[in-house]
C-alpha cells in the first residue's frame, strides 16, 4: 500500500499575506513528506474558490516541489479538463516537461471543475464537462504515444509532434476524481485510476472499492482511453496525529468542519466558513457538523433527492484524528478493504502549520512503517 498527501491550499483568512504563507507552508510540507517516507504528493486545481482552494496553478506548485525533492511522485489531483480551462495539448506538453525534469515522477488526474463559480470564470458549460473530460484524456494519452499526432473530434488538432516526450512509457499514469458511484464506474470503464473522497468513512470506502472492482470485472476494454490500463484506487484519509490525542481530535474536527462548510458554500450556496473560536472542543465541532448534516438531509428530502454519502460524508469526523495508534487502526481498516493508496488530507484551513508538520512526522515514524513489511501486512 502507498501513502500520499493532497494539497488544496486552504486558508481561513484569505488575505494576500496569509495566502502567500500558506502556499509556502504547503511546499514545506511536501518536501518534508519525502523525508518521512511518503510515496506521492497530490495538488488540486481549483479556480476562484476563496478559502476552499487557492491552488489555481498546481503545475507551478508541483514543479517547485519536484525541484526540491528527488524520489517522491508528483501528482495532479486533478487537472480541470474541459477545454475552456486549458487546451489538452497544453496539458500534455506541461505534464511531459515536468515528467522529464522530475525524472519520470508525474501522475495525471482528470476532473471537471464543475462548480458554478469556476465554470463562470472560464465560460465552461455544465453539459460539456463530462464529454470534454473524456475527450481530453483520449487526446493527450494519444499525443504522448504517437510521434506524429492529429485529432479530429470536438477539436481539430495537428498533425504535429507534442514535445517533449514523457519519460514514463507509454505515458504518465492516468487517474480521475471520483466522488460518486457513477464516476467510479466511468473511471473503471476508461481504464484509469480512481481518486475517491472517503469522508464518509471506511464503510463507504468499502462500497466504493466494490463498485470500482465490479466495473473493472465487467468492462470489455473498448472504452479504454489508452492501451495501458491503470487500476489504482486512492482513498482520502483526513488526519491530524499528535502525541496529545485530545488536541489532535480538536484540531482535526475543527479543520474538517472548515473543509465541509467550504464545500457547502461553493457547491451548495451555503454561507462561507469561519475560523471558529480556538476554545471550541471536539464535541462542539462534531455537533455543528451534525446540525449541518441534518439541515442538508432535510433540504434533499424536500427536493425528493436521496441523501447519499457523497453529499453528507464531509460531516463525518470519525477519521485518523488522535495519536499514532488511532491512525494505525484506521489505516488497517483501509488495508482490509484493499485500498491501494491512503491519501492523507492534513492541510485544512484552520490546522496550524506546526500541527501539519508534526502529523507528517508521526505518520513517517509511527504509521507508514507498520505497513511497509510483510509481517505488518499480514497483521493488517
């Protein structure tokens, strides 16, 4: 099993000074992650989502991280693929350049960038997001494999060479952000890896693993976007780990509440999150999230929409918050499910930098080593 971290560049105070500090803090965390034995760092791409995600140019962030590291893999989790955001050939060129300069360490995830805010900034239409995402994947996977490339579909491209050529053959591994069962099935049918949210807990991850595996078993291969399939499933694991387990619980719940309310704001028109008083305890934040969940479920019922884990999962605080033993127990649950990669979410908008760095150290010294040996794997 692999271990990674994902960066949104969240911040409670979106002032320019704090924004600059958070971006540098994320780089510091990513570099330290390599030292502590993590296998990969992922960076999102979002646009104009204040507080929730200030990682608008992840290709620059990842290049900065790649230049300061030697081993850890560099993952786009994800690139917004609809053509209004960027031309597929530019995605192929940038990713291949980074693959060359990093020594073949790049992974590429695809996403829709489907918030109203983001689409309005780039003139993207909701109905175009899924078909253009799939077409973009086909375009640049073909562009990387063919010395002289042309494409005639929604876009007319070439003929010509897409340069440089990536180091990894036939191309960097492909992934897709999967928050719903429908997108898990699509990822499996397209022959690409799945990056799943996992906020709803281990039982929901187990259900998503089954959906993905069942779709893989049923697929014919006709919809593969490349001649090389990637069947890797990464599951999100929100975590804060400290020697002081109570403090870790409080910081983790506070950070996740900020994350959940940020999502509700940008994806569901709820009020913007706040930083909350530091004196609030774990139970205060859990109670607030439970209230938010009840209100969301009520709204969904009024609209005759079933409340699914993808809608309510962010309000579940039963994650790897506490001491290292708690994190080991949670990872063991994910290992039993058959998760290929545990994707740690540490950098949430209210979690202090020192707590992020200490969490990375705790994972590197006390959690990851437990799953690196055959004995630990058998125990898990």
